[in-house]
C-alpha cells in the first residue's frame, strides 16, 4: 500500500513539474557567431538577441555575461580574456505578454596582435528580474567571437592625407574637389565670355 502511494505521488509530481517549469521566456538565437575578417569590430556588432515574454503579465528582462564552464565549452573555443570587452544594450527591457524585445551586442576588443586568430566563447544569460514561478528561469546564449587572422592595413591610408573630412564619416578625396573646382571655374569663365560677347 505504501509503495503504491509513493509511486503514485512520484508520477503526479513528475507530471506537474513540466507545468511549473514552463519557460517564462524564449530566447533566439541560442547560438550566435561574430566573425571579424580583416579588422576588429568596435561598437555595435550588428548582431541581436531576441527575448520573448511567454507569460501573461509584463516581465522585466535583464542579462549578465558569464564564462562557460571548461567542460561545457565547444571544441576549439576558449574563454574570452576580459568580459568587459563585450556589452549588451540595453541593460534591461520590459516586455508585455507575448511581446519580443531585442538586445544588441557591442564589442570593444583592443586591436592588438596578441588577440589575432582567437576563437572565444562567452555566455550572455537572460533572466527575469522578478520570477513569478517556482524557480527563477534563465536562458544562456552561446556567443562565439572569432577575431581576424591578420590586420590588413588600408591601402588608402596614404591618400587620407589628400582628402577633406566632412562630419564623422564622409571623406572626399582632394582630387575630386579639384575637378569640381575646375569645372565651376570653367563655367564661370564661360558665362563671363558669353556676357562680354553680348555687350
């Protein structure tokens, strides 16, 4: 009788656990690659992680960065040397029931030869700020960062001194400016000559 009761209790608990432990959120993608070809990425890596609120109430999602346990790290990967080289924006997001929010990955890896040809693995882990369920629910993403094999110097670097910079990003080569100036000058001279002929 006691064995039957214990067995029945174990079966009931095992059937109830999936309901209690239902994921309060879903994270996509669970694996994310950032590969740098010929230069280090500084700033927004243009990669994002989306977190969906599966609960029927609003949830504040936060995150933290973690080194994976050596036994769980992927083959040919190592832990990143400094967690501060990776940041995720924003720090937190409030998601309404059924909503999906996005978090963007930012990098600030020092441009040094010692960090070339590195294959790092880091775990951004997302969680609810306040868990309504029995257990706090967290979901980690495997983030792989592959640094460049070599730094390719820009062949236009020498010509940068022969350019005019407008704002933060726009560079106009001095040769193009000279051509435009000559065309404008020729137009002005042409107009002056035409006016003189009319007089």
